[in-house]
């Protein structure tokens, strides 16, 4: 009988690769699953990506230090996300550590086996293509925002983006200020001031559980 972790992994694989349970079981057999505690390093920086990783539980993040010493979130990974795919096509080392933000679980596919899955099953190849395009779009957007928006503008843009992705313009759970600051390449103090100002102006309401944008058009006008 399958364990709960195995059932969760198959369910994530079904969603990640848009496949049925039978194929998900085949894909799962190719992976080596591992549990990670919060802040554990999953992939060390400057090491070659020899595996493709599928995050089946928790969250992970790639972090980098800017020239001024600020810690910047390069990329976040949620359940169902892949990372390390660039190692399939080039011998590029991981530029920075990828660490678990909270307790997490990954499935690691050796590159030759993952390439075989891509060659055998169209859904696997399409999933990789979709994620690479989405990643490129995300990176391009962040580059444009970093070059054209002020710190407050980046904060407002990200709040609006996250609210629109939630139900009823609500971010739940409420953003952790330090993590949000990494995401928008700012400081915790700047994020705290910006959110407090929005709250005073009646553009957002928040409590310890959620943040809701009640005036999205006013918030959009502040993005500059």
C-alpha cells in the first residue's frame, strides 16, 4: 500500500505534467525523493545541475547577494515547480544555493532519465517547455520593473499581482514582510512603510491572516 508521501507525490506529478495516475506512478519510480528541513540547502551554488528537481511539498528559494550586500530572492519554487532543467541542455552550474524555506520534499530525476521521460512522453516535454517560458516571462518582468519602477512602485505592483491571483483580491496568508522585501528587491522597512501607508489611505485592509486590496484601481495608479 502506498504511503501518504507517495500518494502526495503522485498527485503533484499528475498536476505538474498533466498526466493520469498510471503515468504518474511511472514517473515517480524514476525519482529519488528526499525530505528537507527549513533552511536546508537542496542544491549548492557552483555545482553542476546533474538532476531535475520536482518540489512535491513545501517551498524553496534561490537567493543571491547584491553588490551592496542586500539579499535578493532570485526565484521562488512552490509545490509542482521544477528546477535544474537547464542542466539537461548545458553543463551550467547552479549560480546560487537553492534552499528550503519551510520543511520540504523533492523528487530528484537524474538528467539522463528525465531526458528519456521527455523523449517518451509528450506531456513531460510540454511541461518543461511551459515552465521555461513562464520563467523567462517572470524574469523579464522583474528586470523591466527593476529598471523602470521605484521601490514603492515595485511593492505596489507585486501586491496587486498577488491579490489578483487570489480570491476576492485577497492575499492569504498575509505577506511576510521580510520575504516580500526580498521578492521586490527592497528592504523590510520600506515594505512596512508602504503597506502601512496603503492601509491608512484605505486602499488595503489587513490582519494577521490576510491582506485584501479594496481599491485596486487606486493601487494601480500608484505603480510608477
